[in-house]
């Protein structure tokens, strides 16, 4: 397999730290950097794969929301008790649990 050379520039302090870490790992600088980059890419790809479904759901929800016409503001009194409970639960998912005193009048 043919090798490709990639040139990087960095300050001498970073270069020395990388050399020292490579030496401790028993690698030359090139192998050390390739290993570090490969590991980082694998971590990013794993995170992207893990969240791909959630990202797709968010994109679909944003697309649906963009197509909606602006709604009028809903007052707390316009909601049923079940709807108020659902709003509180949704807000707690986003902001965390609240105390009963902070919930008073908070519907939307």
C-alpha cells in the first residue's frame, strides 16, 4: 500500500510533548499521530452512529415545525389538567425538575 505524506505545523512546545508521549508509548511520532487520529475518528463515528436516529428525528421535527403556521398563544386556563401535566413533564425533560412554587402559572 502506498503511503501519503501529510505535513503539519505546530509550535515547538506541542511538538516536544507529542515526541515525549510517542516515546513513552514506544512509537515513532508518525505512528503515534496516526494512532491518535484514528482513535479520535472512531470515537466520533461511534457517537454519530449512536445519535443518527435522534438527529433524524430532530431534523424531521424541525421540518414539520417550519411548515406550521404560527399559532396563537395558549393561556394556562385554556388547557385541560392533562395538557398542563404534559406541558410540565415536557419542560422538566428540558429544564429538569422544578419545585411546586416555580410551577404556578407555568403552562407553556
